[in-house]
């Protein structure tokens, strides 16, 4: 049987945290190769002089969600990826970067709160599909941007080996 199961799932320690810490973004076309085996990415090759740009996030403001989207009738399954990030402070340089992000097809590496890294948009890319720029109302309200990136992939996001993260921005 081609879809035979290979393992079960055992409850583990309660030591996992929600949320994301940082996101690295690059134009999808600037990644020339991804080396992956058994769900772990061990290398990401970028075009010459191209880098991932790191976006640091305020704690408790970003999220990564992957939704299984299947049709039994059609025999199809894919994974809808959604990345939500908050960038505090309305300012021209952030505004200008958002204009570029919204026009691009992207690939992202996301660092979760457990210091695991995940590759989004590997095959089909990610697009900015929503967001807001808001001043807030009260003095304690957020002044900044919220962006939503979405994509669809044939497989769940693979984990990225932590040893290659430093090379993303080099």
C-alpha cells in the first residue's frame, strides 16, 4: 500500500510554546535550490548577492498556521499556509518595504517560540494577501502594521536546520 502509516504519536512533556519570534524573507525567485530529506532542510542556496531579510517580531504578536485542505471527492490535499506578522510604529521606511513585499512572491523562514525554524512558500511561494496600517485610538494602542502572507503547498512546511540560519543573511 503506497500510503502505509509508519508511526504513531505519543504524548510528550508540556514544554512547547506558541508564537513566533522572527521571520526571514526573500524573493522566491532568488532561491535556486533547497536541500531537504525527511522533512528537514539542510541547505538553502541563494542566487549570487541575494539574501534573506530578517524581520524581528514583538513577542506575542505573530503566528504561523497551516491548514490541511482536502477533497475526498477529488482525491486532492494541500496545505494552506498563513503567516501573520506585526510591525510596530508607522514610519516611511517600513511603509516603503511593505509596498515591495505586497508586489513580490516570497519565501520565508519562520522562527517559532521553541527556536525551531520552518520554511514557508518553498514551491509555490507566499503572497501578501491582507494587512492593515493603523494609528490606534488610545495612547496605549498599537501604532503600526499587520501583514498576512498566504500560500499553498503540497506538503506541510519542512523544518529548517538551525545551523544554516546564519547563512541566510550572508
